[in-house]
C-alpha cells in the first residue's frame, strides 16, 4: 500500500467512526446475564468467522447485543474460502451489491476501494478480485473491532437445558452460549459430495474435491481429469494449467454447456429478499428448478480455460466407472477410456444436519423438509427433502415438539438455509436482506426468553423523569 493509500484509508476509518455515531451504534446491552456453574455464558457464539459470521456479529452489536463471540477454526485472515480453496480470479457477484455494510456508506466495499484507488479506479473495475475481497473482510473485522477467536474448532454442541448450550472444542475449555449461530458457509450444513465410484475405487491421494487444498506444483506436467461442469471445474482447470499441469480435461454429463445463471434474475426481481414469503409449495418448485441449473462459469473464466493448449472439454460424458491404473486412475465414459494421474471432483455438496459432527447430539431431532412438506406426485427431490426446515429467523425447528428445548437457540446461518429462506446465508447476493432477518430472530428469542423479568421490570419501573412542580415554589422566576 502506498502512503496515499494509507492516508485514504485513515480518512475513511475516521469517517466510518463518525457515521457509526450518527446512526446511534453502540450503547448498553439490554440482555440479562446468565449465571452458570460451567463459567461465562455468551448471549451468542457465532461459529464461523467468514463474511457471514463477521456480519452476523456486527448485526447483533447493532441490536445492542454485545456479549457475543465469533470462533473460527482457521488462522486469522484465512477464514472462509477466499484464501483457502477458492480458485476463481474474481468474484462472480456484481460489484454493485452491498451485502454486509448495513447501509453505512463508509463501510461499503466501494468506499474501501475508492479510499485506495479513487473514483476512477472504481469505474474502471469490472469485477472484484478474490484477494481484494478477502483484504476487505480483514479490514471490516479490524475497524469494527469484532470479537473473533481463531484456531478454534467446535467439535460438539450439547444442550444443557435452561436455555444454555455447551460448545465442546477440539482443544481447550468449552464455551457456553444461549444462542449458537452456525455461520459455517457452503459446506456447513452438510458435506462436500464425493461419488462412491471414486471414493471406493481409489486411494485418497489420487483425487481431491474442489473444496480441498491441491498441490498443483506436484502435478506439473501431469494429466488431470475433472468431473463436473460447474463454475468450480473451470476455476480449478485454470489454476492447474496456470501452475504447470500438462493437461486438464473437464467431463460433463450434459451435452451442452450450462448457460443460465438464475441468481442474476433473483438479484433483479427481489427474490433474494422476498423469497421467504412464498408458500412451501412455491419454495419447493423454485428450488427444484434452481438446483437443476449448474452455475455456469463466467465468460472470462471459460475463455481463459479454453485458451490453454492443454485444456479439453468432454460433453455428454458422464463417468461410468473409475479404477486405479499406473499410479493414477482410469476413467470410463460412453466415449471410451481415459487415463489420468489425478482426479478433481467438482461435484457439489449435500445438505443434511445428520452429516455434521458438531450436531451429532441433536441431528435426529431436527425437522427436515421431508417432515414438513409432501411434494406433488413425481416431484419429490431427495436433495431438497434432506435440508433442515427452518423458522423465519434461521432457527432450527424440532421434528417433535418435545424436542423444542434441545434445539431452542440453534440457528443455521449457512447454505442449508437455501430451501427455507432462499439465497441468503452463504451467498453474497442474499446477505443484505438475510442479516437483518437473522439479527431479529436471535434478538427476539433473547427478549422472549427473558420476557417475565423484562415485563416485571417495566411494570415496577418508577424512576422519575419529569421534575416540575405545581403550584410553583414561591420566588420561582418564570422563563423568558
């Protein structure tokens, strides 16, 4: 950063501090402290310190709920996908969206960018670079002073009763919380999908999912086969070829490349914010259509990949069989067999609370869509049915009312909220409207949990505010 850049950011940070004062940010908490023999009880612990977790913390601070903690399993500055497994050059989200600034101008990505590069730099910018977005998130965390503890992995969530949950950590003393917000990203509601034909046939060292670290340098000059034609397949093809991999072949079941990205329409017509108002039948139909689209690569990503001399694309070529061969793998498709040194799987994920180890004690009690909605004959979708059926504030709901206490206070602010609340918790396009909904849901629960004491305090409240007297004391001089 140049000296002028540093001065520009310093000025922006001063303006941000002023704007936060102007909107009345801060103030004393209204929540009631909980005492517990196990130690300090947070009003909320947010699991995940990426964009959703950081913004959720700020959302609660805006509600004057400051007894919160964000935990993340990664080192500081490496939360979320941007500096771990994401391999796109730029974000696919339009630069004009304002997902996590809550309408505070000095907190926007644009303000942060222009403070360093000027207005002309913003106008010249086509898309947000992945590394720049992560730099913005690091700045966002710093300037807002958000309470984040890194290198902290939640291993198990245990309901203790009385509105308190214990979070067992992989290392260290457990945490206690009244509310637990799972801001755990795309994979946080289930797991990345690895086809059994690959998992059962090959040693683990011969394949990787696109969500995993991949040592492309060790594959220099080698041949890689990629299963799946979504955006991440082309991101990984570019990353591999750019680091010296000899050949990369992408295999798609479809006979034509995906061309439609329904997210763009959702952004334009208000689907991201208004989707929760739909009836269950409408949500089911919308998401069946949505999940039927592979998100296509951006035009520049595809052009960059297809320009590499070592790039190949096989359409109408599902993998029929996979077997070990010569230190790598042999893949069979309807067009024949292909030999590779390594395989990459761009095969998406499965959302199901039963797949999450931290929810092992409560997963069977969580309501799924299959428990709450019966689709029309022939329209059942197993992927949709496995998603949790959430309340309006992202709260997990019980299959049986008897399990309400065990689940009370647990919120799924991750991609598993897709069916219930739309493109929201793990998508930049939906965060702007999802975050206020989450903050309201958590704050309302905190308030209602303490309603008896709060109502009693209000009824008993007798602190004088008006100090006037009548008749007026003798000798009192009238105001001019």
